[in-house]
C-alpha cells in the first residue's frame, strides 16, 4: 500500500533539514519503507483539501490507505509500532523509548520553538530584546539536564530508537543559535544522528526539493 506524506513546496529553511517532514522521512528510511511526497504551497496548506487532513493547516501529513495522520510525533510513533527498527523488542525498553519521544516534543522542544518565535516573529516587539536571554536560559537549563542524563552514552537508552530520532530532530533546530555548541556531548550526539545512513537519505531528499530552481507559473 502506497504511503504518501506532504512537505513544503519551498521549505522556509531552504532544505536544511529543520522542517518537520524531515523527521517523518527519517523514520521511513530507518524502517526501510518506500514513500511518496506530495508538495504543497503555503496557500494550499490553508485550503479545504489539506485542512481535511491537517486541521491546523501544517505539514507533514501521512496517508496510507484509509489512514490519515498528522503531527510528527504521532506519525513516527505509528511507524515505530508497526514496523521493525525504531523500538526495542523488550516491553520496558519500548516504553522508555516512547517516553523519550514525548520528552523531546513536550519538554525540550517548547523553549527551542520559543527562541525561534522571539527571533523571527516577535523580533520587532519592544520586549523582544529582554525576553530573548530568558528563553535562551530556559533552553540551557534543559540541555544541562539532558546532557547529564546522556553522559558518555551513544544514545539515550541503549540502542538507537525513535526517542533518539525525535530528540536529535528537536536539537537540530538549535544549531543556528550556537547554543548547541555549548554542550559538546549533545553536539556529538546530534552529529551521530546525522551520520546515520537513513538520516542522510532523508536529508538528501528534502534538500533536493529545495535546491531545485523554482518553477515558473
């Protein structure tokens, strides 16, 4: 059964792997699942056809037969639970890997997204200059905790899992700020994720779309 995901026609990051479809592409590559991509414009994302799949008008979406999913955490979890390669066989280890998925999305990512918002969406507000260091400090507090937990381990809990896929994807959004470089063990952890062949294939696929010349019309 054909799997189709949606992605930006032209990604705001220029194809650097920060758009959320990269997370789903990576998961699909890790489990060895072929897929197709339907590119959507910013205008099309707000039109009824797309809103029926994603009520908030975002990407990615996931279609497999009659199943339509949105939210990267839900999509990656579904793939991890229905295909081998992203969750351990042991029940307790599976539960811990899923916990790390939620930790990435619910605990680590929110202040990182706040930093993006302050810089690019609220940068012209009179209070933005004062808010920026407060947000950066909240990020650093989380990274101190995460770094302590990771220690000198290769991955968060034994072998690479969907928890690592999600955490690496979240931390990648920090790279432009320079904050990630303040935590060498986490920077190395992210680099290990990027070095995985599945990530390389996912990145190349997203980059190829955005590196192409825009079509006329």
